[in-house]
């Protein structure tokens, strides 16, 4: 998982958010230019992209999501399983 902050206020805001939400093992990356947002064709924030081991987009979700929910965990596990079976 990669967290990318495009907030023009600086990286501190993202780092504070990660600390407040308990995501302390997640490193935040910062793109103040916002060019990656355009490159990824993101249309809103937050945007979550699921990328396979070859770098191809497997799925996209625009808006907030409860990634700790059983449904989200099942979705991620299914994507991991699909990527692993496709690489064999």
C-alpha cells in the first residue's frame, strides 16, 4: 500500500492523519505538483487504486471506504489471490 498526499499544505497534514488513524506502519509520499493525480486520471479524493504485480490497474474506488471491514478485506484477498494465480 502506498499513501500519496497531493495536499498543497505540505506533508505534515498526511503524516498527522496517518498517526491519528493508527496507520503508523504506512509511509506517506508527497506530490505537491499534483501531476500524479492527473496521470492516474483520478477524479476525486480519496481515490484508491488496486494495482497488480505487473503495475496494471485491477480496480478503482473514488471516495472514502472502510478498508477494515470484512467486505473490504475479502475484496483485497480476492484480488491478491487472482494476481497470484495469474502469475503462476
